[in-house]
């Protein structure tokens, strides 16, 4: 085993820090976010730098949520489709039909090698061709996530959580209830397939999970 001098080890560690920081930041950086909302609800499609697609849809404050993970090649392909369209010359968009029930949309693009771009328009506005192309690509990303509205109704309305229950989250991952917090308002869950611990407020359990898979002792995983 070769021991490096302390100063050299420090230099090598500092050299590695940018790439480590970039990897971590990719998980939280929003590359694209497209949101349309009115008084009845909203639908949001977000693409993160690590390839995660998040879809939120439903009544504001009670949206169902689903996730989908793009592979590296698929992510690169979508980024190429988004960056090949030049929106730099778009300035002010003409406003279309407006009203309390008409959805207003925000499209935020933070694409690699591009300046941040933000567009505001109505759901049924007549958009420039290039902007329409980008919107179609983003809407296509949203279709990667399964039908979260259907899944959101699968957890029984009268469901009473208890230790040992195995629940399915919107992204398909399974979690087992371990225990409750001292005040009984929080629930501790542990991943069945992955070593992840979650804490969820009891009154939000139906927003986070979509199905009761099993109760203790009924099924092995």
C-alpha cells in the first residue's frame, strides 16, 4: 500500500470535489419545469439533472405525485431535442383568451450551456412553432409517468396505518411502517427493497402512498 504525502492527498481530494458537487447538484437542479394551473388544480412536469421526471397533478395542495427515472442515453436524447430548438429570439408572447377557468402556464428552461429562460402563456394560446415543439417534448416527458390520478385513489379512504403495513409509493417503491412518533402524528417507514428511512405525517399518508400491499404476516418480500 502506497501512502501519499498529506499535501498531495489534499490536492487530489480538492480536485475531485467539483465532480462530486456536480453529481450531488444534478439530483436537485431543475433542468425543465412546465406548470399549468387554474382555480381547479394544476399539472406540473419537472425534469431534474439526474434524469428524474416528477409529475404532480390534481387539486392545488392535494396533488398526486409520480416519478420516473430516465437512463443516461434517454436523458441525453431528450436534452438534445430540447437544446436543438433556438428560443433566444422569442421576446414577448401575445396573450390569448383569459378567464378564471383558463389555465396559465409557466415554462422554465435551465438547459446545459444555455441561459435560464422563462415563458408565460395560456394553455390554449397560439404559440410560436419553436416554442410549441419544446412544449410537446416536455409533455411527452410527463407521459413517462404512469397514471397517478388512478393510483391516488387506490389507498382506502378509511385506511388506518399500523406497524408492519407495506405500502406502495407512486413511483412503485415499497415501504414498511416501522413505528410512530411519540405524538402519534408522524410515521417512520423503511424501504423494503432499498435501505431508506422515511418520516411522513400521518395526515399526509394518502398523498404519499397509493396502495396497501400487505399487512404484517400476510406476505413475504
